[in-house]
C-alpha cells in the first residue's frame, strides 16, 4: 500500500520538464526562401539530373572498359606465364628423356660444306689414310698410279657434291650421294690396306 | 769377332744360297699333296699367273714355272692346303711365276695375287679372290663368291643355282653374266656389265663407272643402283612387275615403259620418275648425281 502512495507523489524532475517551452519561434520568416526554391524551373532541374546521369554513364563505361582491359591483360599475362611454364616443363621433360635415352650413333658427314666432319670419322679416315700411304708405296708403280688417281677422283667427287650441297643444302639426294661417296672413300682405303697387307705378310 | 773365320764362312754361305737359287730359278715344279674333298685351298702368288681348275681327285696338284727369285711352299694339314710363292730375296721386285693348280672340285678357294692374273675353272666351292694389279676370271655355281681387285678386271660366269656374289673393284671393270640371284657390285671407275638370269637382291654402286644391266626381276626382287657420274642402263626381261623409283640431280631419265620424269623442285635441279609396271611386286630404286638413267624392256 505504501508503494502506491509513493508513485502517486509528484517527481520534481517531471515538474521541471513540464515547465520547458513546447515550440521555438524562428528569428525570421523562412517561407519565402522555401517558396522560391519550390518554384525553380523544371527544365533546369531536368538538365541537372540528365547531366548527372550522363556523367555516371560515362564513368560506368570507362570503369567497364578499364575492367575489360585490366582483365584482358590479366588473362594475357596468366596465359603467357602458363605457356612459358608449359614450355619450360616440356623442355625439362625432353632434356630428362634425352638423358635417359641411349646415345644415337653419330653420323659423320659434312653437309653443305659448312659443318666439319665428325671427329670419329676424321680420326678413322686419318688412320686409314696413313696406312694407305704406306701400303700404296709398296704396290707396283702402274697400280700405285691408278689407285692414287682413283682415290683423288673419289675425293674430288665428294668435294664437288659438298659444294653443290652448300648451294642446295636440303637436297636429300645430294646428302645421300655425299654420304655414299664418303663411304666409298673409306672402302677404297681399307680395301687397299687389307689386300696389300694380305699379300705383304706372305712375302 | 773372329773375322778371319766368319768371312770365309759368309762367302761359303752366299755361294750355297746362290747355287740354291740357281736350282730354283726358272725351274719347272710339280707337287702333289692329299686334300679333302670339301677342304680349303689357299694360294698366294706375287707376279705371274694363277690357273686353278677343279677335278674329281682328293688331291691338290701344283705345277708351273717359278720365277728367278721365287720358291714354292706347299703345305697341307687339317683340311687346308696352302700354296705360297715366296720371294727369296724378300724385296718387291718379283719375276713372274706361272702356276697351274688342280684342286678337289668342291674345295673352298682363296686366292691372293699381286701383279698376277687369276683364271679359275670348274671350282664349285666358295671362292674368295683378291688381286692387286691383276684380273680375275672365274665361274660360279651354288656357293658364294667374293672377288676384289685393285686395278684389275673381274669376269664371272655364273651357272644355274642360287648364289651370292660380291664384287668390289677400285679401277677395274666387272662382268657378271648368268646365274647369281643375289649380288652386290661396287666400282670406283670401272664399268659394269651385269646379265643375270633373275635378280632376287641386287645392289650396284659406282662413282664414275657405267652400268649395262640385263635381266629379269624376281617376284619380290629388289634392285638398287647408285652412281655419281656414270650412266645406268637397265634392260629388263618380261614380264616386268615392279615399282620404280628413279631420281637424278643432273642426269637425264629415259623410260621405255611410258611415264615421264618430273622436275622435283622449283629452284633446284633434279628429276624423278616413279611408276608401277604390272603387278608391282618387285622394287627398283636408282639414284644418280650426273649420270643418266635408261629403263627399257628387252
């Protein structure tokens, strides 16, 4: 019962709030300015709005264009790097496979006159030629002359084909015939060496 | 040391050697040794001539005229008979020795000569013949034959039978007629005349030699020819059933079978002829640099 009696009692703060004024009068009349603003021409407002819309469209267009360009460059760089990476991986794989694969025999030949003969070929040829010079000196003079003439002919032929091949470097027939002529030269040298030694040891 | 003793001994020895040489010089010799029917006979002669003939005895008989500085060494053991003409003075000046050797007909034969011609008849075993500055003339039956010369012609007459023939000359011509179905012929400057009955496998190569080929291609036969400067002529016996692949760099191509050669490249020399005649079972492949090629039927 006492609680109800306390609530019914008037609070001093409420009394102070009730004493505050409910509205404030402006120091001047604001309506004329508001009415002038409301009376502004519609075309002017429309132009302002249109200008704003156009500016936004241009900005959007520029932004889109920038986005397209940026994404294109991004795609290009990503693809470029990807291709480079693929190429690098392919090269590494090829190098790895070439290391694992058995070595192919070197084909000694001078194609086109710009490449020197393989060192193995050159050594074999020099060795055969040195022995040939010893063997041929022991042959009868007439035979020696003919053999030396034939060897010179084979070498001249090889030089001619090599010279022609330098003019037509990708001609398969010339390559084939040049290789064959080199083989003929080696066959001639080894044939003379073998046959001369076969009879010489029996002297 | 002991010069007073050794000089008379040396003089005596020289006198004896001289007498021995006189005994051999220009002597007619004849030796006969037992041999196997299918054994091997090896002959070496420096200068002169070697004539070998097959017979039906199991003996090797050697006869001939020895040159002035030569002696004859004949040995036979283990199925192999060796006949060596040895130069007594050991230098490279030789007087000619002519030998006539009879061997069992089916013997394998090996002959090496220098400045000596070889003539071989009725020897039916395998033959391996080499001549430096000398010709080779032989016959071939069913066994393989290899002939090589440096500055010497090779002539082979083949008889019926499947055989393999290999000929290699440096500057000597080659004549291979009859018989062989498989052959490989190579020359540097020598010309080649090949007239085999039927070609199963043939390979021809020359640097500056010329070729005249006559023959029939076997079914599924293969014939390959290559020349740098020489002309290659083929006369083929009917029926011709082959695929042809001919190519030259500068040479002309004549084809009696009809199809014409075509230029291979716009900016480089080169003519090619590729065609099929008949069933096309066999293959003919020809390559030259400057040599011409002619293909005709007989």
